[in-house]
């Protein structure tokens, strides 16, 4: 927040209370992409918003809310709209806790349409081969492929081109919820790397790098470490040229039509 010299402290306090989120840079959603929060947001949305915006967000008496990001909004703006309501319209303000509003924003973002995918001249046929050689061991598309990483059948419908390039060039930048890396050391000293699928106080379930789902009792492990790095290797320019990346994106873009039927 910018403090103007000499502004009475009391006024600042009121401004802060009334608009805590307008201060400083754009506020990002603490729950973005968090699968559990998205499910919670879905339930909250069904209870509080669906009557006016439609069960699928496509609009009823209220407008379609699946196009907001396509129209260039951001998470914070949607949050504020839901918090404050819309003056002069039936859209009511909400007094729910911030966490609930962010969960609904995460849900709306999850169901929202992203800008039409731009194949940018890539060759989808060549991209299919690049995918089979470099990616399919960990990723499924339309029912085929590995399970260590997320299914990518519908990825071009839910992620922007920039986000996809980021995920491929530098996977550890944003690691998907549900695919966090863990290293386990068993009692006999064996090291196991994998992604965490479930964890409680006593046990941990991991898909290891051979794509086997294994459960371990924590008491039987010598140690386990949650890693910040993604299990996905970086595909820098030496491994994947700009041209190959364009082809790959064009291929992922073609999947979108096949998969959109079940969304
Ligand atoms: C009583 C009906 C009603 C309810 C309940 C309602 N809305 Fe709305 N909402 C509207 C209407 C009508 C508008 C359009 C207001 C305008 O711009 O004239 C709107 C606008 C919006 C917008 C802005 C859309 C845009 O194009 O900028 C968002 C986002 C939104 N609602 C989200 C929600 C969420 C999330 C909930 C549940 C917490 C909710 N609304 C509950 C009726 C409702
Ligand atoms: C060794 C396994 C492995 C290989 C090979 C691999 N990935 Fe991944 N990928 C993962 C894992 C695990 C994640 C989830 C963690 C993360 O987000 O980094 C992931 C995440 C992603 C995401 C993000 C998904 C999302 O929901 O945003 C994209 C996109 C992606 N991979 C594309 C590719 C492409 C394209 C290739 C081939 C050039 C590839 N991956 C190769 C394991 C792999």
C-alpha cells in the first residue's frame, strides 16, 4: 500500500478495512489449481450461485460466468465482484470468509473457457510423434500413455499457450496439486521417488517412477522428503527446439476438440 505522507492514520485504517485487496500488486488466488479447494468451491457455487448463474455456469437469470477469464478478468477482480455484489443488480454481496470466496473463484477459473488455442503454425502430425517419444511414458492422451503425470487430453482447453510452454520448459515452476514429488528411503535403504497420491499421519501413497501405486507405513520408512522439484524433466531448447515445441503444442491443441465432448 502506498502511504501518502501526512495522511491521517485513521483514514488509512478505514481504507484498509474497506479494501484490503486493492492494496499493492494483484492478489493471486491461494487456491489456484488446488483440486480439493476447487471441489469445495463447486459445492459452494452449487448452493449459492447456481440458481442465478446456472448449474454449469453458463447463465440463467444471471450472466454466463465461464467466459470471465477469456474476457480478460483476473482472480482478484472476480473475488471483489463476488464479495461486493453488483450495485443496482440482483447480484448480492457475500459476507462469507475469504477462503470460501477464493475456493469459488478457483472453481470458476477451473470451469472457465480459455482463449481459443493458437496452433501458431505448428505441425500437429510431427507433434504427435514428439509426444510419443518424449511425453507419453508419463502422460495419457485419450486413453493411452503413462500415469505418472496428469492426463493431457483436455489440457489445451484449460491452460493458456503460455502456461503450457512454462510447464514444458520449466516444470518445477508450478507443480500441479496431486503430483507433488516425494523421495522415500525404506528401512532397507532402498530409495523410491514418486508423486504423492495420499498421505495421513501414519501412511503415504505414492505412484513411483515405474508408475506403480504403492502404500507405505511411515513408521517403516527411514525417512521421506517432500521435494519442490517436479518429477517431470525440463525440456530446454537443447532437448526440444522452438520448432518442436510449436509442433507439440499444435498436437495438444488438436486433442481439445476430441475431448470437449465430455466437458
Ligand atoms: C440472485 C441472483 C444471483 C446470485 C444468487 C448470484 N449472482 Fe452473480 N450476478 C447476478 C447478476 C444479475 C449479475 C449481472 C450484474 C450486472 O452486471 O448487471 C451477476 C454478476 C456476476 C459476476 C460478474 C459477471 C461479469 O460478467 O462481470 C460474477 C463473477 C458473479 N455474478 C458471480 C457470482 C457468484 C460466484 C455467486 C455465488 C456466490 C453469485 N454470482 C450469485 C445474479 C446473481
Ligand atoms: C518422467 C515423467 C514425465 C515426462 C517424460 C513428461 N512429463 Fe509432463 N508432467 C509430469 C508430472 C509428474 C507432472 C505433474 C507435476 C508438474 O506439474 O510438474 C507433469 C506436468 C505436465 C504439464 C502440466 C499439466 C497441468 O495440469 O498444467 C504439462 C503441460 C506437461 N507435463 C507436458 C509434458 C510434455 C509435453 C512432455 C513431453 C515433452 C512431458 N510433459 C513429459 C511427468 C512427466
